[in-house]
């Protein structure tokens, strides 16, 4: 099975854009929670595909190499945003229950 890193990177980039749009434009906690879950599902789906290609790297076309690097970059961004979002949600929950 060959992984199309370009399509995978585009998919994850799209999921990040949806996430950022929700985070910028809503205060609804249910909608925010759904966006967090959706991004987490995308990360869970893409993460196994991001393993180091090892020796297969030399067989990848140049555009697929760039796609792989984009996947890694988008995964890093998504992971960072999910960690930050989880922390904000915990902080907000603590403030609301106080």
C-alpha cells in the first residue's frame, strides 16, 4: 500500500482550517468540544501514516517527500493546538465551577 502524502497533508490541513475557524468564531462550548474531537480523530487517523519511511524515502517522488514533511508539520500543529485547547477547556471549567 502506497501512502499519498500530498492528499494526507491536504486532508489534515483542511481539518486544521475547520478547527481554527471554529475557535475564532464561536464561544459555544459544545461546538468547540466537537471541533476538538474532530481534530483529535483526524490526528488519530493520520498519525500512523507519519512513521519514518526509512529506506523507502529514497523511492518517494519529490512531491511525495514534500507531502510527508507537510504531514509532519500539520501533525505538530494539530497536536500543539489540541494540547492548548485541552488546557483552556480545563481552565474554563475550573473558572465556571468556582
